[in-house]
């Protein structure tokens, strides 16, 4: 084997990799791989293949699977390779099996024995390789086979083994908590391991344990805090440093754990305040990793018992994130804001413009995160604008997964905060129209119930107005092509119930529309059933009103078609329709009373009205009824059926139709639909599992369904007063918007002063006005819980808007100065070195920027010089390279792509690369030049097709 | 669980390395990779390095021609994962020296070995480059193992000489 990672591979392997690397299309790649499969199938089963050759074959198999083709023909050879004596070959074998097999694969049983043997090996790397395999391949049944050995390895002298053993135990816990429940104390023990690596790894299982059962680990708070303190104070080995941050990944894990332990626990939280505060202070806010730790601090602060000082620090960091140019930081800022507003809602207000910027950003990720934030801060005062925006966005996207999510959020918000029923119905219509097939059927039932019950007050006039407007809007919407099934069901039901109620539309209008629906959606039996029942209602009301009924010819033919339908449900409805039409007015009135969908249906479950009849029969010598379950001989079956029944009710299928005797009224509520309700794919845990019929009549008293209802108390007063008018309104209305009635003078002056400041930038004023308006409607009441904010408060807020505005001006100057030096900002937001250095300079003082670049260069070089200086005594640097070495090496590459001024920006570093360049090659004494030459020699020509293959990743 | 998968994909969308921390069938992997690679490659450099996909969040970072994509749970610290990717690249760079796409292709198993040291059960378990690379160097014979099965890490070696 060529030492030091040289090219010990065969020409064949190199050719394969080369051709894959140069493949131009997926089809070409597939062709290469299929070819390779044929070759390997032949070769791999040849006798006496040398080890090294076999290892190569196995890696070729890995390639085949990685590129999406089946390599199962070679699995057994990978399994065999785990038996090999050579460490490298063995480890490759283990790697291959972990990539190929899942824990339930038949071949695993052949590996368990090898694993057992290897766990006892003297060579700790063999043990490590086996432990890696344990983590991937051991399932619940095979845990006992390796558990004792893994437990022994927890005390192994090598820290690498202890670390992997802890992770194996972690895996067992994940797979089957009960199998290792008596061993969890080992995680606590390993937390005190001398080796920071083992301690750091132990935090992973502990985090999961604590997440499941916080209270059992409260005693560890002090330990975690002291570990975090030591880490933050750089007590760990420098090897764990990452970009000058002491062990940031361990810090983050610890902060996550503290967040769990301190949640709702004042005493535990008090222990944490100091250390979290220290980290806030110490963290390097100019690097990505520093910001990652700061973000985790915010998560922690917003989870533990609140501390004003820490909340303040958190708010500072958030505002820095939101003001950053980096989208990543903005994203983190929005997320952090969403966490913090739960504790201090008032901080949202100062960031309103930043939030709106993010909402309007073309970046989808940022937009969604912002919607998540808005969802969290929705109140009755801003629900209209938020839901409006959400629906607009929902319509614009095509990703069904997210569409479903956002649709259910819209529904949830609308149900919780709807300012009026009118608005609620309109909103629901929009949601249904655009995502009807994605929302839960319960939402449709709610909407029907709402229309039926009206405002819940005794104002019949308003109720009927609401219904008329619903009918009208539905007749209009029916003109649209291809409506979702759920929505059509609602429409049919409402038209049947209230279509002719106000005499605005004639029975033939409505029945005509209903027939059209049944015809247009003839594949949808549910919709057809709704339409048929609606037809029956319309005709019944006509008959009851002693009007002459002329059945439309299309209705006649629909009925005839359904009489012969394959669906018994549709058939029954058609027969019922036929029967009702033939009855006289009096009978129809009894069967189908008008507007009675909200009447209670009294169900006599005991059928007590039959008592006399039964009594009579028994007296005549009839056998008394024995309940099914008590009948002997039938016992087994009945048990089985009972069980069946029970299961059914606990799962999704609905059998209510069989439980309840069918009263006459029942036919008004389309029965068949209930069975189909669960087909809707959206999981909606917030809805209690109740059938439509049973909820409907019992609403007022049913506590379980309380959350289903619109929360209208206290919101009613807002009806007359618009808090938001959709985007069309002109900028003039802004003054009214911000002021909201009470302190008009104040608001007007705010606006006018705003105009003055912006005089020179007309365009910007426009934009900012739009935003202002949106901000006002979004954040207007976010910090107030009372319904009507006091006037004084309002004025204060208006002035705060002003402050915000002057802020904007300032920051726009900042932006301008920023734009003057775009070359300093590397295209990749994430890159290190210069980017971060200049941004620190910006944060130090935006105006300093204007005084010339000299300052910046000083700062930049100072920042740059510091790490190099601090690391130079490190022995690591002597050996090969350091984090700083890599970064320095990085700089010239980065800068060469940019314009000249940025190069002059960093005189301190330009000299260094040359020094580090040669020494930063890692343990392999190989140069990239050498590498290139070697590759060319092997026949892979970089100039041929894919020169990218040779591009240094960090370059 | 944290990390659900780590992918390296070049800018033509060809997979260069794939490691999953939960079992997916070949078809599921192929579909998932196709979808997320399409999503990530379509984004520009100003946009966030995070993409939501079904119930995953993808954190990705581009180095020259190669994209590193890490699928994580929703409650993971995205910025930290972004830096984890960089740590991985720095580690590979230290090992290979000016690491490039071809290094990973020719030494696929080594790249996997490094990942095995860094991530277990979907958790980040090791972040010290020296610790990550030690087994690799032992296997390559860079470091001589002493008789008592204790090896000298590079740091210790240097401490002795200096």
C-alpha cells in the first residue's frame, strides 16, 4: 500500500472515478455505473482475490449505491471483509456494511459475531471500528449480544473507545430505552470523564434523557454550569478551539441542556445567569461560530426563568442579527425574535421594519421564517393583515407540504381571532378555494356550523344577512373551474339549507346550479351526495311553502341516473328525493322543517317507546332479548367484534352511523360524508374526535369543542373599526392608520415630519410609507394586551416610529457607505477573515467608515494579525497547519477574485500566505502541484472536461 | 437526533458522498437527493444557507464546485451546523492538503472515516481536528503505535521534540 494516502489504487479504479467525475449527465453516469455493475458481478466472485483488490471492489460497490443503483450482489463480500485482519481492510468492510445494510437485514447476524470478537481486540482502533458498526447495525434483539462488552469498554484506557462506547449505549437507549434503563447512570458518570471529548459526547445522550425527564436531572445543573464556565474560560485543550472560540460545539450543547433544565424553574435558572451573561459578553460577534453560540444563548435565555439583564443582552444581539446584511443572520434573528417575544412582547415593535423587510424578501426561507414569527405574534388586532398575507403567500407556492401547513395555520388563526363572522367566511372561502383538498374536513364542518348558528346572538336579521352573503358568494364562486371537493361540499350544503331562504334566488336557479355541480364533478360521489341532499331540501322547502314544484329536466335525469347508481348511498338519496317530491306539504314539513339544522336531535338510545310492545310480546311468550355479548356459543365472535369495535373507535374509522338509530332529521346532514372525513391527509390534533352530528346540537354546553368555536367575546366591538384595509389604499391613509382614531394630531405630525426628513428621497418615502402602514397594522397592538390602548401610549408609540425612521435614515447612510466598498464583502456570506473583519469595523462606528478606508484597514489587519500572533506559539502550527494557517492561506485566493482596493486593505496578511502556503499541506507531504501531476500521469486530465474536480475546496 | 444526513454533491448535482443517520431505502435516498439538490442548487449566494424541505431543514454550503448539504431536525442550531460543515472541510483540508473534489472521489472511504469520527447517531461527537485525524494517521502508518496500545498524538510527538 502506498503510504501517506498516495495513489495506491489500480488504474481501473482511477478510470472509473475519472469517468464518473467527467460524466456530463445523469444518463451518462447511469450508463457508466450499469457497466460497472456488470464488471463487478463477474470479478467479485472470482477466487483468490487479493485483499487490496477486494477493498477496491467494495469501494466501487459503495460508489454504485451512492449513485443510486443496487449493489446487493456484493453485500456478502463486504460482510466477509469485516473478518479481515488488516485494520484498514476491516474498517473499510465495516464502513461498507454500515452503508449498505439496515439493522434488520438478514446478513447482520453474520456480522454480530465479528463485532463481538472485535470489541475484545487489543488494537483500540479495531474496537472503535466495531463500535461504529454497533451504532449502525445493532437492533433491539441483538443489543444483549454486545451490551456486556460495550459496558466494559466504558472504562477503556483510550478516550476514543470510551467516547464510542458511550455513543453505542446512547444508540441502545434510542433503540430500546427499556433494555438499558438500568444503565443510564453511566451517562452521568462519563460526564466527569477526564477527557473533554468523552465529556462532550456524553452531552448528546444526556440531552435526550433530560428532554424526556427533566426532573431527574435537576441535580446536574451545577455541574453543567461549571463545565460551561470552564469551557468558556478556555480551560479545555486548544485542540477544541474553532476560529478562536473555545469548544463552541460543546458550549452549544450545554446551553441546550441548560435551556431544558431551567425552563420554568427559577432556582435552577438563577444558577445559570452568571455564566450565560459571561458568554454573551465574551462571544466574538464577528464570526459565524460566535453568532451561533450567541443564538443558542438567546434560546436558553428565552427558555429559562426570565432575567431582565439577560433579556436585554438577548434583545441587543437580536437587533444586531436583524440589522445584518447576511441573510443567515437575519434568519437567525427572526427565529430568535420569535422565541423572545413570548417573554417580552414589546421588543417586536422596535424591529417592525426589519421584520417587514424579511417578509418581503424574495428568499423563500426567510419569508417562511417570518411567517412563523407572525403566526406567533398574531392577535385579534392584527389577524386580518397577517392571515391576508399568509393566504396570498399560500396561493403563490406550489409545495403541497408547506401549503398544507400554512393553510391549517390560517384556519387556526382565523378561528381563534376572527374579528367578524363575515371576515371568517370570506377567509375560509379563500383558503378552501386554493388549498381545499389540503385542509381537514373538520374545518369545513366548522364553517357550515358557523353559517347555521350565526353570530351566536339573538339577532336573526344579522344571521340571515350573513347567510345571504354566503349564498351569494358561493353562487359566484361556483363559476370557477375545478373547485376542491371539500369546498364544494360546504357550498352544496349551504345552498341546500339557505339557497332559497331569502327569496333572492328562485328554486330553479339553485337547483340548476346544484345539478351543474353534480354533473361537473361526477366522479366525486361525496359531492354528488351533498348535491342530491341539497336538491331534496330545496324541493322540500318549496313543497312546504305550498309552491308549485317543477323539477328541472336535468334534475330529473340526475335523479334517474342516481337511482341506478353503484353507490348505495347515492341510490338511497335519490330514492329519498323521489319519495319526498311525491309527499304532500304537511308530511314534508314534518320530515324537512325549514332552517332546523341547529335543532337538537333527541335520540332515544334505549328505544323506550317500544317498551309496551315488547312487554306485550313477552307476555305472549316471546323470548326476552339477550345482549349479543352474553349469548353463549357466540362468545368468541362477539368478543372479537367488541374488540374490533373498540379499536375502530380509537383509530380513525367512524362507525357512528351504526351506533345511532337514524332519526328522521338525519337525512338533512349528509351521512355518507362522515365516513370519508378521515381521508383528508392533514393531521389536525387540535380537533377533538367527535362526529359532526353529535357536536352540532350540543355545542353550547360541550367543553371539549370549545376551542373549535370562534372566540368572539371581546372582539365584537372591533367590527365597525377597520384596523387594516387591504393594500389598495393610498399612502394618505397612513396617518389614520398609525393613529387609529384617537390622537390624530400626533399621528399627522409624525407623518409630516417624516416627509420632511425624506424630502430628497421621494421613492424611498413611498416604500417606507407602505412599510410603515404594514408595520402599523402588524405591530400596532402587539405589545398591548388590552383591547383599547390608552392615548398616551399611542402617542409614545408614534414618536417611537419617528425615532425608528431617523434610524432608517442613518442606517441607509450606513448602507451607502457599505456600498462604496462592496469589494470587501466576499460573495460568500459565510467566509471568514476579511468579511468578518470589515463587518466589525462597521459595527464599531458606521461613521468612521466615511473618514476613509485607512481606519478599516487598521482594524482589519489588527483583527487578522491577532489570531496569527496568538497561535504562533502553538506547537500545532509548527507541525503542520492551524486554523489560522488555513484561513490565511485562504485569504489571497479569496481576494484575488476581488478588486484591488481590497487587497490593499490588508497589508498585514499578504505577506503571510507565502509562508504558510508551503507549510499548510497537512500531514501529507504532498503538494497540490504534485497531486495534479500525479493525476495527469494516471491519465486523468484536468483540462479535459471537468476542471472543477481539481479546484481546491477552500480556495 | 440532530443530523439526519450529510451529502456532498457537485454543482452538476452528482453525489460525491452520502451518509445517512436514519435508514432510507435506495429509492427514498435517490428521490430525496434529487429534490433537495434541485432546491439548493437553484438558490443564489445572497440567500440563506438554509432550506426547509418536508420535515427536514437543509443547511448547505458551497466550496468551489462542491456543495455540502446537511439535513437536520427542525430544532437544530443552523448556524452551528454551517460551521460544522466548515470544520469538516478544514479537517479534510488538513488531511489532504488543498482538498478538492477529486480527493474525496479518490479517497471516498477516508472522507467517510473522518465523518465516522465526527458524527455518531446523528450527534456531533468530536470537533478536535487532531482527534478526528489520529485513527487515519495510525492506519496510514504516520504514527507509530507503542507497545501498550497507547499512541502518541501529533501534539504529544511535538511536545517531546520541542
